[in-house]
């Protein structure tokens, strides 16, 4: 039986449609039209979301885990739990993000993730689209909680070992621009199809610009683990905020970045280059307690994940990040939605798999209210872990 999904509006990643009907067959979008113009012969299940806006499901380009599991476990059980949790919170796809660890542990994780990438997700899971290497080529000065003993200097041969272990599925890599050899590695990684992101860095403005010239396209969790902005020595942050072609990630939980600074970031990067991500760890969706990030313990209490007195990722979900962002900035919904759909997909080169709605694509979408709050998450045309809307046999529209 086919499925029809209706709401007040639909934003497909490019334009908005009033009173939409999305017709789904075999988990894929069969057509997108208006309620007045649609003719649906035969029995059709209808999921209705009055007052809501339909949008592409979210893409998280920076997530370490959730539901008690870390992506570096790289097991079917871990990825099934993480994917199921993400799907229930509106995230339809993600990049599994590593942390700095021993070379052996990193190679094992990359190999395991590559094997899992070849397996199709279940209907109720977010899809793993690639890998984000956050480490080991990071600054010791701005390492955050990344283990200092495993940080390494940029090395093209070592990068190639990591890339091959991942069977070419490394989609994004965080790199500190000031490290010797960083620009050369950025150019090499870019040539292999990897997007390079500036982060965990104490770089000067000139060092940051050099790696952008070498091919870097984004910045990792802007403001966090970066040299602070100085009005006489703007550093990496001044470059990130003023270089118009550069995308910039942000953790919008109200903990990592103050609301006033979120507004500053929004004014600087705008709807074409701003990206919301979570940096979520295994504790996301779990009660307070001790959890693992990679191989080291993190204590979580009252929404904060800490290790050794330093913030260690987050327990944020993208649906909450979207709602927070709108509350902090007053941005209109259709622009805010870009930050969790089109922009991350375009930055990573995954626009053919995520970030927009089109006929023939998997019916992975969300219903949100005007404040960006999640009403329903829909994977392959079926509601997942959220309000299911009204279900009825199609008899004809009144």
C-alpha cells in the first residue's frame, strides 16, 4: 500500500510548497504535489501533520555516538543502536566521527566502519554515509580532551593508511593548520576526495588562510578548541568568521557557545555556510553517569559531558540544536533548516544522498513546527519514534 504524507508546508531544500502531499511507494518518494492537485487512486495510508512543515531529514557531520554506544566500537550492535536513536530524533544520515586514539585502535575502527557502510540500514535507522576523522593531526595546545599521547604530525603516508583502512570512506577530516606539513596534507586529502576542516587549532590567521588555499572547506565546532578572537591578532577564528567561502560548524546547545555568540556566528556565516552539528557522545539519550568517548571515560551530569574539567563532546541532538538556534537568533524556519540539511550535504559532497527531497529518493523527512521543534521523524515513508500523525485509509480530500 502506498503512503501519503501531508502538512501545512513543505521545504524541499530549495523552495517551499503550501499544502503539500508527498506520495511514497516502496520507501521512496513517488511524487511531490499540492493537496488540491493530487489524485491518489486506490487505498493510501495518510500521515497528516497539521500546522507543520515537512523537510528533508537531518544530516549530522560530526557525531561520536549515542544510546550508550560509541562509533569507534564499529560493531553492528553499536551502529544499529546509534542509527535507531538518531532516526527517532530526525537525523536521517550521519558521518561516524572518530577521536584520537592509538593507531591500531583507529585502524580497527576504520576497517569496522567500512564494513558496516556496505550494509544497508534497517527501515528505522539513520544511514551511515561516511567517516569524519577528528584526529590524530590536531594541536596539542587546543586538543580539548583528545589524548595528547596519540596526537601525530601531519603525514601523507599515514593518512593514506587510514584512508585505505576505511576503504575510501573518509569523507571529512579535521586538521590543525599550524602543524608542519598541514597544508601539504590538506592538498593531498582534497585530491583524494576528502573534505578538510580547520579545527583543534591555535593557528594564526595566516596559517589558517594557507590551509584554505590548500583546499580546506570548513571549520570544526567553531569557537571550541580554537585560539580565541583577538582584535589585533584575529587568528584562526577571525579567518573562519570572515572567509566567505568557508563553512563553519557550531554546537548549538547553549553550553559550548553562548546564545549571543551563536547570533554573531550566524551574522558572519549566514544561511549559505553555517552548519549545525552535535559532537554527541555515547551518553546522548542516556541518564547521567560515566560513559566512554573513544577509549577514555567522560562524566555526564545536567547536560554537560566533562573529562578532566574540560568539555568532552555533548549530549545534543540535531532536532534540539535546530530549535535552540531559532530561539537564539530568531532566524526563519526555512533558513534555519538549511543548517541541518542542505549545507552539511553540500559541504561534504553528499548532496545526491541527503539534504533535499526529490522524486526517486528515499522518503526520509521530518515534520517540524514553526519553532523548529520536531513533531515527527519519517524514515522510508514511515514514522519512527515520534508522534505518528493521523493514520487513515484515503477516501478523497474534502
